[in-house]
């Protein structure tokens, strides 16, 4: 029973398209995150939600829009995809918005061609 | 401004040896220091973590050493095994910043049989 699950695992799409990535956690955690891992494996936070409320919004293009319908789900929609958006996107969760360890999903590898 | 600096970038160790990865941080407000292990194609997994009220934490073959005055912490892997070959990330977060973790750039560990 996967704790943090992301779909799809792989996403190949053309420039200019719109795509979504979905994330679900069954840990009962209050806080969820989106992280981007680039080709050099650097991990950078994009967004965080605590109990459906957006609490972290890093400097990310407006083409990226997160949505949290409930505290167990966090989705990421990307408009007008660009080549530079190619990366692995990780969803993660933590018990609350304090300083705790994360449980990561297995990632979505996005390739924009 | 990179808030968490990790070294070395890559590390090769013989089976049975000790692997040591170091991290230095700048923000004295950080109060949670986890280490994550990432295998290819997988998300990072929480390995071990420490809070600044202790100087060392050990879990099995993995030990974190923490030096608050030097603003440094390190991961020691005793009796390193080929199965430990992975990318390791240090991170730091503070309770008052919505749980946002800042990650080091990662260390690729290879344990040779």
C-alpha cells in the first residue's frame, strides 16, 4: 500500500501542451509539497499546502498551478509546457507544517519535446 | 545564496569501509537536519535525522554527527555495502518556516565490492 503515490510515472509531451500530475497520500499527513529535481539531481521546492491551504509558493512561473482538493491530494497543472520544464517532479508529505521529515512519492519524469 | 552546502559531490568507498558525507549550513534558525537516500528511479527516502539539542544520533550503521557551533553536520556510514550505493542528500528546515526543507546538492556514493 503506497504511502505517497504519483501519477503518471512518465510523461512525454510536446512544447505548448498542458499537462497535470496527481498525488495522493494515505499517511494522514497535513502538509504536502511539490519538489522539482533537475538533471543534476538538485531538489528545489515549488509549492506547499497545509490542510488544503497554500503556504509556500516559491518563485515558479505562473504556468504552474497547484491545487489541493483535500489534505490527502495535491495536483500540479502545467500550462504551455516548455523544454526547460523537463525534470522529475516529486510530491512529498509531512505530518504538519513544522520541521519534520518528508515521505516522497516515486516521482513523475516529465520530458518536453 | 546556497543555504546548505554538501560535499563531496561523489564518493567511492570499498566494501566494509566508512563513508563520510559533510554538510554545512548558514541559517542558525534551522532546527531539523535530515538525511535522505535516493536510488535511481525512486524518490528520496528519509534515512536519519537530528535536532540541534543532541550532537550525535545513531541508527544501525548510519550515524549523524552534529556540530552546532561550526554549523556543520555529517553522515557516517559504517561497514559500507554495495547496496548503500545511492545518492545522499542532506537537508535543513526550521519549525517556523512551514516545514520547508532546503536540500544540499547531493552526493553520489559508490561502494565497490
